[in-house]
C-alpha cells in the first residue's frame, strides 16, 4: 500500500485564500457567504469557463446500502449554469415519468475495484473472497487506499457528514486531485481539482448526489453571476 495514493486533511488550494478553511464555512463564521462565493468562483466557475469542469451526479445507494456495484452515476460537461440546469431537467423528467434515473454504463467504483483486486491476486497477494464488500480492508492492496478514499467521499455525499468542510488528496482516473468536500446548509457537494501546478491545464470534477441538484442549482444561480463584472 502506498500512502501517496491518498492523504486526509491536507493543506489545499483554499489555504491560499483563507487562513483557516476548516472554519471558513461554519455557520457562525463572519463573512461565511463571501467565503462560499469566493470558493465557488475559484474552484468551480473559473475551470468552467476554460471548459475544464465535469458534473458527476451519483445515485443508487439508499437505506444504508453501500455495495460498489449499486453506486451509479452520470457525467455532464459543465461549461455554464445552463449545463447544470440540463442535468436537473433530466432527473426531474425521470422522476416525473417514473423512469430510471440517468446513468452511464461504467461502474465508477466496482470496475476499478475489481481490476485492482485481480491485479493484486495476480501478483500473489492473498485476499479474502469478500474483500470487495469490506471497504475498510481495501487499503491492503495497491490502489485500494485511493478507492477507499473515494468510497468514503461518495458515502458522505449520500448519507451526510457533520464536518462542514474537509480537504483530502487522492489518485483518481484523472490523476492526482484535491478533494474539497462541502456539507453546507445550502447543499452538499465535492470539488475534485488538480494541484496548484496543474490547475490551469487539467480537468476538475463537481460531484453531488441527485437529491442535491435543486439546492446546488439555486446556490450557483445566486453565486456565480456576482463576479461577472469583476
């Protein structure tokens, strides 16, 4: 296991903007709304305008379930708020007409997990047959710590979290990314962004559960236009 795969509670891009990012978004913090809007402008709006942002909407886990095979997602190119509204409309249409929620065919956890387990076994590592259903044991094999870190992010975005903000670092299919995770009154989401040296050139990811589409749509509508004339 390599700890370069993932690290918890790192100093990330928001440490360049705020003296204490872990307090910047708390409900009793002065200028909280300003902090949220600056964060959205720097980590979301600017990559959007460069064509470097993807929206990932997750669903499938419910009633405490967390099987990797059951986690579904759909990705959208996100260049403006209109693109976000398109995703909202897709999910509203599915709900209204009682049809399956939009989903890509690729399994964001199950497929890479199966590949990592198969590779570890091919190299002679003895892994229990049920290890894919025991996320806490994934760090035992190469690539498993990163998958476990992503699993925990997806789990918190679906089932909630007490911490308002956390920042981790993790290897992803896009490469090394900082995970900026927000659990705000306005909505819950994560932004996976490249480290500083790659931020202007590489892609970022906005991740949220389908239940958060409405709240985040409202947050973006209220926040992003504020910087248009600056």
